[in-house]
C-alpha cells in the first residue's frame, strides 16, 4: 500500500511485522515437528525407548503451539482485516499449522509403536525401508517449510512430486513386510506395529505435500489441492 | 449490530444471508460424506463392488465442494471482514470442511479396500465389528453436523465422548482380527485390508470429534482441541 500519511505507514509497517512474526512462529513449529519425526524414526531404528518417550511428551508442546498460532491468526483477521495476498498468507499459515500439528501426531504414534517394539521385541525386518522412508518424508517436511519461507513454487512442486515416490516406496515396504508375517506367524504382532509406523510416515508425506500446495496457493492464488501432479504443472504453465 | 441506517441494515441482512448460505453448503457437504462412509461400509459388508466404485468416483465431487466452500470463506473474509462471532463462524466452517474432505478420503479408502476384497475374497471375520464401528462413526458424523446446525454444545460434547468409545471398540476389533492371522497365514492379506478399513473408520471418528470441537469453539469462544474429555467438561463448567 503506497501512502504519504506517516500514521498509516506506521500501522502498515507494524502489520507487516506481525505477519512476519506469525510466519516465523509457524516455521519454528515446523522445525519442531520435523525433529519429532526424525527422533521418532531414530528411536525405533536404534531401539531407544527413552528418545521415544521424549517424542510423546513433546507432542503436547506442538499442540499448544498450534492453538497459540491459530489464535494469532484469528486476532490478525479480526483486527487487521487483511485482504488479497495478506489474507492468503494468514489463511495459508492457519492451514499449514493444522498439517504440522497432524505431522506431530503421526510422530507421536510412531514413537508409541517404538516404545512397544522396544519392550516386546523388534520386527524381523531390520527397519531398512522404514529408515529410508523416514528420512525421505522428514526431508519433504523440511523442503515444504523452506519453500514456504522463500515462497519458492519450484521447490513446492518438487515436494508434491516426491509424495508419489514415497507412496511407491511405502507400497513396496508393505509388501515385503507381509512376507515376514506369512513366513512366521509369531512375528505378526511386531510386523503390524512396524506397518502402523510406516503408515504414519506415509501420512507425514501427505501433510508435507499439503503444505507445499499452500505455497502454490499463496504465490499463484491458485488452489491446486486434489490435482494430479501432471495437471498441477500444466495449470501453472498456463498462468 | 443495531443500526437505524436502512442501507447498513440491508448490507447486514445480506451478510447474514451469505453466512447462512455458506453454513448450509457445509452441512450439505457433510450429508454427502456421511453417505459416503455408510455406502463404503455397506459395499464392504454386502460385498458390492459397484457401490464401492460409486463411492470412489463421488470422492471427486466432495473434493470440489471443499475447494468451492473454501473459496466462499476467503471471499467473505476479504469482502465482509467479519469480527467476533461472525469471524468465528467463517473460521469454524473453513476448518470443518477440511475435516469433511478427509472423512470423504477415508470413505474412498474403505471403498478401495472393499473393491479388492470383493475381487480377492472376503476376510474371514464376517465384518461384524467393522459394521458396528461403521454405524457408530457414521452416527457421530451425523450428530456432529446436527450439533453444528443447532449450535448445540451438549450434543457436541456427546460426540467427543463417543470418540473414546470408538477407540476402545477399534482396539478390540484389531486384536480379534490378529487372531485370524495367527491361526491361518493364508488370510493375512485379506485381514490386513479389513484392518486398513477399520483404521479409516477410526479416523472418521476423530474427524467427527474435531467438528464437534469447532461447535464448542463457535458457541463458547473456547478452543478445546487437545483437551481430554474430562478436562473439556470441567473447562465448560467454569465458564
């Protein structure tokens, strides 16, 4: 907004500052859940129940952060009544924190499986694929947040592309886990727990992909949810 | 807002009408996903792959409805700049449709498992518990939407209470399914598919519970996410 009224300028600068601050808090929350996912996977692979317990107890902090940032969003909407790209930013942040909170939930679920697996004996798989998929989706969360910080649409598209890759890796990991169950029914319980952990990781990838889509909505004003990746790229090229 | 300016009154009446309309569309979307959940469960229990195919293909309509209503919410925020309870209503609708869309996704997942189970042979469980949990969570979606329509906090609390009941039923169903796997490894594949369907139903219950929480937020201005049900009731009694 161009204005020569110094008071209006002042208010506008203050508003920009509030928007930057809420975005910074969202990215901070993002860093926190990314760490939660990595720690949960690490606790499982390294059979470290203490680390898993820490992930479960930190989930409360993640939840509280979501409520706080969401309150900030409502307050900005009520007091500043933003329009156009400012409004889109607040709405995108409000949606992104809900995905981040759910990523935190999935990390806590993995940590709970990890605790039981440490107690009852590990899955016979050696967690090779789980570790790989865990690294992959933690990287996606990181990249989606980076894309948000820099408003980088290319990076956001890259995250959306990786999600279909993760889905393939997940399908293949599930099939190989099933063979362990068929070979030895005594491991069914532990393999099932690993499957739940894998399923949670696959959902983390979905949420990272959602965040990437908000970046595209934010930059292009284009709602790309529910599009196939090829259609998405086509729509962006038309713009 | 009390005003004697007929022009302002006119705008205000029009705004109320817009709010009622967006709420009606959200409830219509809710009815659609409730039906999707029931049809998906029915297709599985009755081994009806055609019905399951219809659920999968209707998921696209649910997704489009979310995008449309979300656009309406953004437009109202930008043009009407609502505050206080009007703002809370728009934000609650915007969150609720995201849960409804995810309920639709879960219904489509159940329908996909149903199609494969019809092709490859049913699970040996007879789907007794799945049918029961399916009815339970479809009822929760219905009640959460009813609570939203009437702004009925007591009904919303009831939905939140039922969610912990569903979690128990889910845990018991999973344990009984595991015994089928242990007894006969040949059924592992089909039982796993039933487990995925059950997991999806459990998540439908979670989303219904989220919607119930938005009703409380809407009526009481109180964010009750992440509270245990007993703490929730205690907090409401303090108000």
